[in-house]
């Protein structure tokens, strides 16, 4: 009854406004609309590479077109609805693995278009004119301003973002999902870089995970250590804020998708994260399209990202994301950040055609409370390997007059070796007379990399040293919005390609030496000493992230897996030795994006070297072994032949050699070894009938 009442009201409005008979949009017409939309936004003609027909109840409701230049356009399949549903000049549309927020919005568009079709609602003259203009290639731009996207971040809710969430082997990376509600809240908080410290605590119980708790009041959030886009390696500060926001809204954690009520967001933001008391949860039902869109637009104009969610019809499942900008097109499209590493982010319509009651909600006035902005002054040392810093005024307010603040990037630690530091700017706008100085070193006596003023975005640069000093100075006159930059400490490459060892014994490690190994690496090692009949590997120490970072050891000749080692072993009890019977070893060392550690070091010995060729020696004796002064050698050759006797050190250098021409019978030799370096040597006897090798130890 309510639906019919809504429809009758809408129908009266349509009659009053004038209408045009609606009809389904054929594919060729939709392609033309998509090409014109792309051209209008990109400034150049795009080429359609892929087409999708999106159906419901056996009929087309939308079309999606991917462009070979990058980006996509989604077009309505009914001309009673606005033609452009969404677009982006980057990324691509896919029907698989869609973000919840995107899936929810697409369901909302689908239901609206089906509603128009089911009731044969005709296009208004306004919508008909927009279709006409778009198909004719006329601009739909208003000539006004556009805002955003405001958020610098493109985060996700799977591994490694979910590191602090409850463990579950069925979830990504062995943990449950962060949840779209928490990811949306976290990205907005990162935009504001607030709070510096939370307030209070919250604990609840889930049968499958036990007690879940967060102490916000005891936590300082490291906004400087967070990054804009998908971290390849684990970023603990991002993982922490994602977990805490989830706990704050009583997240229902699951390995297939975590969910929470959007209505809980305002109280959580106020009570636990010190956001202002004006923050408000609103449902779209009861608002006209123009009023609702203007409320969202007003937030963008103030520089406030909007937490946004949709409910699929007949479901209580919310799909949360962030609206953080709009374009100047008619009708206006808003920029959606879906919280899936930028996947499907783009501009979408919030239009509501034909009186359909959408299930959309928003949280507006999501901005910090008392104490913000905190501004910057004095001296700050940055120890993070990656992250972002700003002048301290935030994204909306101007920095203060007479600011004098310094930041020292000093990421070198006993665990991480740093080669240099790369810095790039996200925004930069300084008032006249204000300057940002950057030095290639720890203080202002170091080489000046750049002196930056005005509002031109400085070019990215990489220092020559492992420390960088930034000094920001403003005078007492004009201020502006300031700056935000990204930094990354560059580490040496420890593990790459393949290393081959031919020595008879040596020691080597994962490549990182006394520092922690790097994340996301993969390399191999071969141990192939000549004439070895077996090689035994002994570990000096072994410390890696359990399960995720591992070393596999194979017999190179047979390709048999001999051992897999992962985790941390006590120094007094390293992994058991491994012997390759073929005398050849192949090793694979692989790390993931999570925790790193000391790594490993091993040494190997080439045991039982050599074989007696039946046609070479009848017998052979070498004593004493180990030897310290004289090494005695005795062997018997039954068949007359040329014989060469050599003694090699561990590097392959010959330290003794003797030729025996046309020799047969018994041979005896004493080799002086007291002046040779201590270590392992190889005795090699070569004849026409074969080769004999023997390991000799000099001590």
C-alpha cells in the first residue's frame, strides 16, 4: 500500500513536470552514450574493450563498458532513468569479486530501474533532454565547481589489513575480514588524522572467537605511519585502527565477510574516538532526491567526507563506503570510495527516479571534536619506514602564522638497514612568505635538497642518505592549507634471483645479515660442490614468521623435498641438520607481506666425498685425518695409466700436485700440511680410468 501511495505521488509529479514515453535502451545506443561520456570526462576519445549486459528478471537493466585506455562507464538500459549511472577514468568493471558497497549500490540501481519498467513510468522531460544531449555529444557539465576526491587513501579489509582481527584459518591471511563499516570509518579518520589517542574501552563476546576487546583510551594512533594505498607489506598502524573501529561498532566478525550496523557509527565516533557531537546518522527515506543530494554536497563543500551505506531490499545487511567528492555534470555524480584498494572507485549518481524508496543512509558531520586541529610545532622524529606527514592543520583548516616546526626522518634501526628515503607530495599550498626546507641529512647543516614555496606540487625525490630533515616556517601574514607528503625508506635488496655455492664448505644466510629480512621476497640457493657424494646442512640460527615465511630444502638431483622450516627456534636448539644424498642441494626462501624477523644462517659440509672407480684404484688410504703436520697417502693402481694427485683448499686452489706417468703398483706419499691454513681440503686422484676424491681436514 505504501509503495502504491509513493508511486501515485510520483506519477502526479511526473504528469505535472511533463513526461516522455519510456523505452528500453538498445546496446548500440548505450555504447554511444558511454563513448560520449568517456570523451567528455577524459578529454579524448576512448575505445570500448569489453561490454557487459546486466540483467534482472530476464531483461537488461544496465550496461557496463570497459575502455582500453583504462576506466569504465555504466549506462542505464531504460531511458526513464538518468543515462550515466557511474564512471571512472581508471580501473575496470568486473562482474566478479565486487566490493560490498558497489554490489549494494548496483542492487539499488537495479531495483529502481525494474521499478520504472514494472510500472511503465515514463521519462521526465529533464531526463529525456539529458539523454538527447549525451547521445548528441553535447556537454553535460554545469560549468561550476567540482570537489574531491577528498580521501587520499584506498584501503581494503582483507590481508594484511586484518592482522589484528580475530584469527580464523578460513579467512584471508588466517584472520576474519575487517568489515566495510570499519574500513569506511578508518579511512575518514585517516583523512582527519584524528584522534591522537582514543577514549574508553569496549569488550564483547563472540562464541567462535571469545572475548573481543579494544582499549581506545590507552592507544595512541600512529597516523604518520599509515600509507595512502594498498600496503604490500603489513602496516600495523592501519591494521590497528581497522580493528579498533570494528570493535567500537560491535563488529560481527566472519571469515567470509564481517558486518555491523551503520547506525552505531555516530556513538562509536563520539564516545571512543573524540569526534564532535553533531555527527548524525540519516536514512534517505523521507527526503526528496534534491534535498538528499544537496545535504551530501554540502558536506563535500565543507571538506567533510560522508560515511555512506545501502541496504539491499529485504535484507538488513549494510554495505558501507565513503562519498568524498562530486563532479560538475548534470545530473551531479558523486565520488565513491568502496574500500577495496581503489577497485571500482568512481563517480556514481545518487539520483532517485520514479519515486522508488531507496535503502540508502549516511553519517554526516563526521569531523573531529575539541582539540582539533592540533597543529605542529617544535621537533618530531619519524622512525617509521613508510607513512605520511602533514603540517598539522588537517585537510580543511589553514596552518598557523609564525609556525616553526621540524621533522627528522630517521628510520634506521638495529633491525632495518635503510639506504635512502623517497618523498612525494599529495598536496602543497603555502601562503606568500612561507617556506618548506628539505635537507639531505639529519640537520640544517646537511645539503639543501629543496626550498619550496607557493602552490605548485614539488617533484618527488630520493635522498642520498638515510636521514632527511624537513623544516617548515611561516611568517605572520598570509596562511594557506599547507601540505601533505608521503615517505618511504628504501631498504637494500637482500633476496633476489639465485645464488650458487661450489665450495666444499661455507657459511651463508638469507642475505640480510644482522638486520631483519625483507617482506614479499623470493629467492633460491644451489649448493653444488664438485665430486660431492653428499652434503649436510647445519643451521646456526633460524627465526621467521611461522607458516608464512619458510625455507624449503630439496635434493637437487632427485628433486625430493627433504625439509621445510618455518617459525622461530631457540638458539640452543636450531633446526635439525639435513643431508642430501646426491651431494647437491636446492633451497627456496620465501616471505610474505606480514611480520619479518632475524631470518636464518647455515653452514654446510661436504661429506663422504668421492667414489672409487673400479678401473682406477685397488685400494687407497689417507691418514691421519684430521692431520696437522704430515698427511700420509697410500694407494694401489693395478692397470698402468697416467695418474695425477692434487690437494685443493676450500676455494678450489691447488696446494699440492704430482704427476705419475705410466704408473702401476703401490704409491706412497707424505704431504707437508703444517703450514697450510686450517680447514677442509679435497684430495683428488685422477687417472685414465676414473677419478677419486677424498675429504681431508687440516687442523
